[in-house]
C-alpha cells in the first residue's frame, strides 16, 4: 500500500454511489447501507495500511551507532 488517497478510491466511489441513491430513492435512509459499508471499508483500509507500516518497520535493519570522533 502506498498510503495515499488512491488507497481510499473504493471508499470514495461507495460514498458517491450512496449519495446518488439518497437523491434518487424516495426513502433516503436506504442509502445508509452504502454509507455504513464505506465506513467499514475505510476502517479496513486504514488497518491494512497500519499493518503494512508496522511490517516495514519490523523488517528494517536496526540503526547502527556511529563511532564517536574527537573534536579538535
């Protein structure tokens, strides 16, 4: 995952689709199913990004200590 807005593209499409359903369908609260799905998908995307970030941090080699140099 790259961690930018492109990872959240399915969430944005689902939000736009639920807004369109709210405008087109008479009982507007039917679109809340799409809204709930978008919130769940956003949470899953965020959790996947956080897990990938932690895996990269764990796989990185430990920082090396530089040798001290004498100041003149």
